[in-house]
């Protein structure tokens, strides 16, 4: 059975483009044009995932995200015009799993949607995460690369494990700082950048694969 995706955007051209792209990728699509229609649709027949524009004629896409997230763990992607950095961060903190900038690339949008759906179906207690030659044992608190142990500090391991558990998902600076360092550190982005740089030196050898992707001004994501 095809997975069903709710699309919420007030622009008919965007809805049409999303319908074509998603149907070509094997998804069933439910279209809505404003916040109230979206909330009505998800309450009557919850979809497997949702793609929601940030700017809607009758409300805020961020509030739609927050409302859905209050009762559902379905993957939520937000569509955002380029340059709305603060809005993207707010949406992610309201529970969105990822954002896709407008104009969007069809292949990237489908790839991000499928990644979010895979994460939703994963076992949260997965003991290991494997990405290429990198193996992260979440239970044993060990990391290996190319068969060799990678020695991380406790903070570096907590940072890597947080990213790995949310692989593919964009984690904001604030979310990472709060999760790894705790309340009171949420604005210390320089500390986060320093530890990310140290972590990259240890797990990403020169000329090798890159596992941690930077979304400038917003946060980081671990890519498998």
C-alpha cells in the first residue's frame, strides 16, 4: 500500500508540482491550501507524513507543526522561502523534522521525505548505527572506523550519538546544545562549533567521507 503524504501550500502551482513529484515517487497525496484544512485533514485521516508551507493565508505553518506534533510523531517537512533562517529554526524547534527551501529540487525533496519516513520506522533502541566504515555502538559507547577504535571524549560521543540517533534530520544549534550540554547552554554556539570541528577531525579522515553536514546559521545533520 502506498504511503500517504499531506501537502499544505496556498500556491496552486506548488501543490501541483508536489503532487506530480510525490506521485511519481509512489506516494498518495492529499492536498490542502491553508492551515485549517491541513489540521482538519490530519485529524480525520492521519497521513504517514506531511509537507507544510511556513507561510499560510490563515495562520502560521509553525503552529500547524506544533499542533500535529502535540499528538503525532509523523514526519513533518516544512517548505521555506530562501533567507527565512529564523522561521526555519522556529519550525524545527516546533517539531518539524526537516525543511526544504523553495524553489525545491524534486530529487532532494523525495530523498528527504524518504529519509524521514525511514527514521520514523526505525527502532529507537537500535544498538548500533553504521555509516560507511564508521560504526557507532550506542550501548557500548564506542566508535570504530576502518576497524580501528576512534577515541572520543564523553562530550564528543554524546554529540555524535545525538546526531546519529537523528540521522538525516537537521538538528538546530539550540536543540544540540540543550540535548548534549543541558539547559543554560542553548546559546553557546561557539562551544558547539569547536566540538563539531574536533569530532570531524576524528571521524572524517582527509579525503574520506563526510558524515556531518552543516546548514549554515541553523544546525547540523548526520548523513548516512
